[in-house]
């Protein structure tokens, strides 16, 4: 998503002038759409994405330090600039600032002190590498593997399945027990993004594997290991075996494959690893029950822990220790890692400026300390109230849509309404901030600080195992440009950083705000009722509350949408995966429908005036497509298709073709390329 056109700049400037002058008379609302960024030579019904965004796409190169570029990137850049200003201001204020602000400043400054990092070389990582070198048996191996586990994955909220540790840990309420938190164990261990990268026969993947092995060798060389080529071959062979037991991305999305194992079941059902030693080192030995998200991969990885040579495991551990720490090591490490993960895997020519990376690591390490500073300055109570009201409109519109469904039984409808009524919506930032007082940040110790912050977060997550479940827990920081549905909490988070123009613009009209922010809110609400959300009840319990007939209808409608996305083919050898992206595609259609209803309701029956030559309905759909404007490098697009639950933005923008109202707004008819006969449009909601 992207927006840096003159139009938007003018809107932003006007807004800031109005704010600065304390201007009391409300200026007329703008259309909010970027007319210059459109391409009127294209018929909307042939390619709505290019129609809405073609001008922008032609005029906007992808910056050399980015894999893709769109509105998300623009807002993330803007947010980083704001955060930097906050850090600099609090540094100037000196001792008068609060403790958290100090920690944020020290973390950032330590990362920015490149001279100190160069002078230390790899010394800060030495204790960890020595610990790995000292492994002499399988018990030592289990202890080191366990000590590395972190709460670094998330199976249902922002669906992050990637970790370089042997297992990923996620701690949240039980799938059928909303009153207690459980540790979830997920597959891990790969250095490349997904099993496909190791196993696919596509020439592109075969070439990447060669490059990856060269990268591993280079990392060993930099870290001063002897026989780097041999070590690289061993690590690559081990990871390939891990990939062989990994679940696919589509399998990972199926909540029904998860099983509950008692602690002792781990040794019985996943033999190989010294589980008591691993769990003790991971701080998990007092957990009586585990949710095993990947019940085939966990035994598979455990078996490899016994079957593969200790030397292979030690090399693998050493490599991952270096990779994990690279950002805080000398430039040679950073450059080599960027060469593979940035340039080769994602096609990014140049690294981002150091201060931007520093800001991101600080934000990751001290998320809510940074978020508190951000929200205090940039998220006024007035904006929060307006967006809360908009959420209310969308919830109402969604409820009406449920009432009007002809295919859903009264029983399922009443359960759906109950779920909607208890939905907990977080806007901007959490009700309570995290307490960072026990986290020590040492000035000048860049790697040590990152390690302390990672451990602090892991301990915070472990502590949840002994605390009452908090339905108000946030899973995104306020400075994140994104939004998330939390199925187990029946809750939504809309971080402050996404609630800004062009998504939400107090100076733009309803058609614009409902087409962009409204569709995002609708998208997140609808996740509560999509193929994942439909499986969780009002308390977030995994329970089938749909009648069989309702579920059959819903699945059939979903299949049609999956087939629609399977047909999108950005490369001759690669299509979008309609099932991998199904939840998100259903959410896009449902969210857009609810946003459209809410927009119409907001007009109270009066026709919307023409603005910039477009009717209200046209502006609504153009705003939606413009909110998805994006350009992506080929390598990155391939990575996204392999690993992401979201379809590429260019296809999300044209999901308007599933709404009847879009056909009327732009007189779309056969044989235009996006035309779908009424029966072929996705009628999920
Ligand atoms: Zn989503």
C-alpha cells in the first residue's frame, strides 16, 4: 500500500496547517482519493487495480532499500521518523524523563554506536558459542536447545509460523479452555522461510539452495570457524531433513490438527529428545499440558535430535546463534546476512539506513515502552473516540448482514450475534501498559540488551501460565501499521499507527474513510466469522457452533473464492494459493461488504454528492483499491506467495469484483476481464 502523491501531501499539509492554527471553522471535506495516481486509460472492469493505481505505479519506483512499497511502507517510515524525534526529545530532557524512555533511548543509542560494536567484534557472542562448543552429549544438546526457546511464533493472531529455534513457543489460552493459558509448541529450525525452499524442484528454489549454502559458509568464515564449507554442508543437510518433517503452510493453518499432550506424552509420543532436560531449560517443566500445533513435525524433529550427529547439531546451533545476533554484530556480518536475506531472498538492492533498523529493533525489544511514548504524542483522544464510533457502525452493519442472510439457520445466527455482542475491540493502545521495571538495559551493550529484552518477553509470556487469562491483552504494539483479530480472545486490536491518513483522515469524507479504514475494520471483524473464526465461540473456545448445513454452504462458498484466487498467476510457474489465503480473502470480501453497508447507512438516505468527478460509490471503491496500492519485487512476491496467508495486494484490490454494488458503480459488464456472473461472485456473507 502506498501513498506519497502530491494529492495526499496537500491533504496532509492542509491538515497540519489547520491543526497548527487552531482553526475553528471546519474546512470542506475532501474526497480523500488520489486522482493523479489513477490511470483513466484503463477500463475499471478490465483491471481495477491499474485503473485506481496505474498513475502512481508508473510514477513510483520501489525504493532501493525495500522489497515492496505501498501505503504500509509509507506509514511505517513516517512512524519511525516520529519515534526518532520522540527518542531525541526525551534524551534532551535528560533525567526529567521517565525510566522507560531512558531504556528506549539507551537501547537505541547502543545499537547506533557502530564504533563500539566494531571494536568488540564477535566477543559478545563468545559465551554462547563456547556453550555450544562444550556440548558433549545429547543431554547437553537438549539443554541448549531448550534454553534458546522463546515466545516467537503465533499460530492464530498474526499467524507467524517461522522460527529458527528448534521449536516455536506461543502462550495463550487453551483451545477449549478459555480460563487458563497453555504453552503451544510449533515446528521450527529452518533458516529459509519455509519447507518449500528446501524441497521444491522449481529451478528458482534449486538456485536459492545453492546461494543459501554459500551464505552459511560465509557466516562460519566470518565467525572464525575452521572448515566452513564442511560445516555449511552439514547444516544444510540437517535443515533439509527438518524441512522433510515440517508441515506445509496450508497444514499449519488448520487448527484441528493441534492436539493436547500431557508433559509425559512428549517423551512417549515424540521420542528422541531428552524432553525433561529441554523443558527445564526452557522454563516449561511445570506446565502439565501442552498444545502440540504440529503433531507430526514435533516427533519428526525430536527423532532427528537423536539420529543426527552431535557435530551437525553443534554446527546448526552455532550458525543460528550467529544469525540471531547478526544485527548487533560488526558490519561484515550485517552485510553478509543482508546479501542473502535481503538481496537474494527478497530482491532488495540496498540496506535501509541504520537509524531505521535501530528504530525497529528498539520497537521490537521495548514494544509498549515505545508505544506509550508514541500514543501520548500522536494519538489524541478525539481520534480514538471517532474510530471507536466507526467500529460501532461496522459492528451494526455486520449484525444486520447476519440477520439478512437467507442461508444461515436461526440457531447459527443467534450464536453469531452473541459473538458479535461480546467482541472486545481495542483502539490505539492497550488499557494497561506493560511494566518494564525488571528489564535492565545497559548503555553500550547492543547484543546484551537485545538478549535481555528477548528473555524478558519470554519470561513475561511464561508468567501467563500462572495468571488469570487477560482478554484485554494486546498482540500488536501501538506503533505497528497493521490490525489484528484475536480468535481466542474474541477481540480485535487496531494500533494507533494505522489510524492515520490515508486510512483514516478526519478531513476526508465518509466514502473515503469507509472504503479504506472501514474496510480494514470490517476485515478484522469478519475474521471472527471466517473459516477460522467460525470455529471459535463467543468466549474464544474452539467449538463448532454452526449447523452442518450452514457450514456446508459456507465451505462451498469459500471453495469458489479459493478457485478465484488460484486462477491469479503472477509468474508462469507460480499461482496464488487460494486455500493458503482463503481466510484473508473471505475477510476482505466480508469486510468490504460491511464497510459498504456502513457507508450507505452513514448517508441517512441522502444521495452523496459528486466529488472530483466521482459518485460516492465510485469513491468508496477507488479508496479501497488505493488502500491496497503496492509494488513488489519479483523475489519478494515469490516469498510472499510461498509463506504468507495474505494474497498479494494487487489481487486484494480487485476483490471488489465480488460485490454487486461495484458493477453498478462502474457499469461493469461481460466480457470485461474482471466481470463475474452474479452466481460466480463470492457470496459468503
Ligand atoms: Zn486478516
